[in-house]
C-alpha cells in the first residue's frame, strides 16, 4: 500500500506489522503507547495477548518464536514497561531467538530530560540485542520496522528492539514500505565455502571415531531433516546440546542424548575419544566443554555455524565453515560417497552406555522427578512441546524426555532464567494448537512468573502446568551439598512455599497435587483430557535428590561424578 | 602486541557507542580510538588501537564485523600504512630558556601554537612512537597538560577500503 494518503505513526505501525505477517503480539499498555493501543482497538488482522508483566511478554514471544519459526513480537510502554523486558531480551539473545520488541518512549523533545517514565532503553539493551533502533522521524518508522524483522530473523537470529517516541507515533506521513531491503553492513552468509565442505566430507568419511555434536542452530535453521540424512547415511553417533534436543530423535539408537555437565556418560566419553568432531550450529559453551584444555583432546574439529564470531571463540577448530547449517549439512552429505565401517566405535559406545546408563532409584517407591518425566515422555510419545524452567528438573527433562521433534524443547539455556517456563509455554500455546504443551517448573522458578497463570486462564489455553516441588532451590542445594560445605544457605523453601493448589485455583487454573508414584499416571491422563483451559499438577518429589552424571564446573570428563558419594547424606 | 584496526561505520545515532559497548562487554582493551568523517558523508572511520594475540584479534575483528552499523573492518597491523597522531603539549618554561624548548621541539618538527610567560604549547604530529619520544624529552621541563588525538591510519598505496562494497559476512 502506498500512495499519497497520509497515515499516522500508529496506523503505519500496524500496517508494517501486517506487511510482516504478524498474527500475534504480546504486550501491556501504558502512557507512551496509548496511541498505539487506540489504533489497536480497530485492528483485526492480529491478536494482542495481554500479559501480566512485561517480562512475561518477552518470554511468551520467545516461546512463540521457537515453535512458530518466525519472530515473536512484544509491545510495551516506556520506562518501567521497557526495563521489565530486559531479562527476556537477554534470554532471547543468549539463545539466538528472533523477537522484535517495541517500546514506547517519551516524546522526542523530552528525551534526555529525565521525563516521567523515561529510560534509555536503547542504551540499556545495546549489549543484549542483535541490534536496536530509536526511531527519530516518522519517515524512518516503516523502514525501521522492516529492518527490525529482517535483522531479527536472518543470519544468526536474535532480539531487536525498536524504541518509538510518542510524538512520532502521533505524527503523519505517507505509508511507504520498501520492497527490497538492503543494509550494506549486514549480509549474512548462507552458503558455505565449497572447498571447505569437500574437505569436511573427506574427513568425515575417513574417520574411525566420528561424532556429530548438534546445537540449537540446527533447529533454528530447520536443518533437522538434513541432519537425519547425514546421520543415517554415515551411521555416525549424534549427541545434542540442551538447545539441540529434538534436532535428532532421542528415541533413535544413534542418539547418545545430551552432552556436557549433566549429559550422558556415553556422550561425554564419545566427545573425549572421538577422532573427528562435527559441531553443527553449536557454540562450545562452558557447560559443554568443561575445562577447555582437556576438551575432546584428540579430535579434528569441524565447526559449521552461520555466525563467524562463534568460530574459534572458545575452542580453536581445524575446519571452520561459515554458512547456514541446514545448507551446509546437505552439501556435506552430498559429498560423502562411501560409508565407513564404524562397528568398533559403536562397540565402544555401547560399552559406555552399558557401563553407566541414566538411572535413578525406583525401588523405594518414593516419587521422583525423573519418574514423572519418564511417564510424560512415554504418554506423549516424545511429541509434546515441553517448556522447562531452570534447575534440576530442567536437567532431568533433558535426560529423560525423549524428544522426537524439533521446536519442541523450550528452555532458557544460555541465560538460565528462572521464571521462563510459565510465560514461554503461553507463547508456545499461541503458536501450536494441536500438540500438547507442558510447562515444567521447580517450586522456586514457578514463583517467579506465576502471575502469567492468569493470562493462561484468561485465554483458556490448554497448557499443563507441572511443578516439581522438592521444597528446595534444588540445583543450588546440589552445589551446596557437593561443593559448599553443606551450608544450605537460603535454599530451603519448604516452610514458606505457598499451597500451590490454592494458588492455581485462585488464578483460574484447575489444580491437583500428589506425592505418590501410583497416582502419577492417573493425574497425567486426567489433565491431558482437560483441554478447555489450563491445568496444574504439583508433584511433591524427593527433597534432596541430585542430578547425575555431573562433570563439575570447569572440570574434565575424568572428573565425572555418576552417583552420590555419600548416599545417606540428609539435611 | 599492538594492533591497528580501521573500521568504516554508518554515521548513525549510537554507532560509536555500539563499538565501545562491544569492546567493554567482551573485555577487549582499547589503547586509543579516534573517529571522524570520511570522503563519504554518511560514513565515519574509526581507527582503533588494541592489544592482544592473534586469537583475540580475530575475535575483535569478527565481533566488529557482526555489528550491523559497521560496513568494513580491516586489520592494518601487518599492512604497510601511514600512521599519525597529533599531540598538544603544554610545557612549563619558567626555569628554562624558551630557545632550548624550541630547539628540542624542532627536532620533532613540533610547532609552537601558544605561548605566555609561564607555558609554551607545542603541536607535534607523527607516528605514536615519535610522540612518545617527544613527551619523554619534555617531561623534565614539567608538562602542565597534554592532549593526544589517538591514532589515525591509512593503508599505503593507491588501494582504499571500499565503503560501499558488500563483502562482509555476519
Ligand atoms: C532469575 C534467576 N535467579 C537465580 C538463579 C539461580 N538458580 C539456578 S537454579 C536455581 C534453583 C532453582 O530451584 P527450583 O526452581 O526449585 O528448581 P529445582 O532446581 O529444584 O528443580 C537457582 C536459584 C537463576 N537461574 N535465575
């Protein structure tokens, strides 16, 4: 639409969102955005979801973006509205998820005056956004929105913030949406270097002990099919990072599960012993590598990533390939022309799997998080969207839920944001109506954004909220037991935890609770059938369990702990 | 090892801040930074002198490239280049003859740009080592105040860094 008719900034804003095919925005109104909300009143092509806290809106946008595969959109007011989004933006930045955050701003002439509800949100978010903009004139508005969506969703995706001064929203110009986008300083490289790809294929097919190390980049580039082809053609074992789970089916025998601090023994041993390591859309972060000097010491390292800065950042690699992971995997697979016999390697891996499989205590009949997750995995056949919070339960989900699909595991990986699960599940629910959406939190993290239960109830979203209540900030408690002289400093929530069933009911969520193993199946079946609105189950689980295996922070594979050293240790 | 990086950036709101934020956020050092106009109106050139080994420098260049507002990043460390810095040095001349100071300034091709009965201000231009040497010479006289521009640099020869060529990757 372009012509000579003048439109207001508010009209232009929504017209631009229409051009970007936005169907859902997560927001909260205020003074600086009131004109946009006035306009929104008559907008019918998108749904505005009213959150209860702006941090919630940003996590919703992230959940939506991962599941839908397009940017999540947030609209908040200036000052406190804007600063409340900071955690969610940092979270999306760390996990490379495309969200576009629109913040209201005080009128241009008041910027810098410490005006009411002014915050320099562009300055505040500079290091946690892929890019951000302050719109300085009405003419810039439409092209800036276009750039924001393009930057957020292309290359290595990430959050982009657009700050909208109130006077600009109120002024007028002719709507003109550029047909082509050209940012001379921004040209993401999609195709990998051909010679590098050929070299990679040769190294892979001549390897005796190759390993595919798969990160979230494979999911974000929709490269799971290509990965499946490469893995099946070569028979190479696959291990995934926390963000990579779902890129390759966890139920397949070539999957070794997750690697890293709480990864499987076999995956970590394979990393240690492999001769060619093929890192795909992964970033060698410290939770994966442990001590850099001893990480995968004998391997030839191939690293495929769309972001050149990811390469040689933590671990020096032998063969970098910059490009879109999906494309590069396909090209590597096409270059491979022989299948190497990997049976010795597999024998070795199977031996590790038998030596130390994932396991937990079942015989004593006590309710444990691992059991509940195993049951959920079984019942949903690995096909649900699982949204976790941060802590022990998060690691147990990564170990015991066998994801069969990409874009199904939503978690705060890089930032480790407690309070992520409840709102992110809501975002996911607006992106996916068919598959079940299950939010799993600890009792600590659940309390960090539980106001969003109200949002879930208001929109009658059939989300299953699950609380793994161990009465502790479990993951911190675990470190206190192992490394901090058993000083359980401020991690015992037991006495102060609320009655979660009452909380849920008060906020409009049908809620249940149990501490019995034999009630787990019944309750899960029950809530799976209740799809008129949100439901909640509190599982009162063992209080002092720990997540194993564990490679201590900054340690080597040889430091791995596979079980509690002193099983009788009690608080 | 000192490195000189030349960065062409969009002359947009906050572009300079982004570069500075990146350096502090990633823990990279900045020895000196200078910024000014180029032959193209909407493009500025930043010349950054930093310190670090090859791996750090590689990251610095890649991180600079990653910023949306940067158009071109070139590591000039190993290139033949012209490097200049300007210093204004206000020297105390109360206990020394003006002629002595002027003679020394001449050795560095320094110019007298201001004078009064207590101090003399010299303008010295040249590669940073030369400025360093001059400063050392005037230290015993008492330097009242000094301002240095930071390094600017251009590659030698006819080649230039094209600011419109789209050859960067992110
Ligand atoms: C916002 C925030 N604050 C603090 C932390 C530090 N932290 C990491 S795990 C954890 C414990 C989480 O406890 P809970 O939510 O009960 O889950 P559990 O570990 O018991 O499964 C804490 C406090 C964090 N990750 N995020």
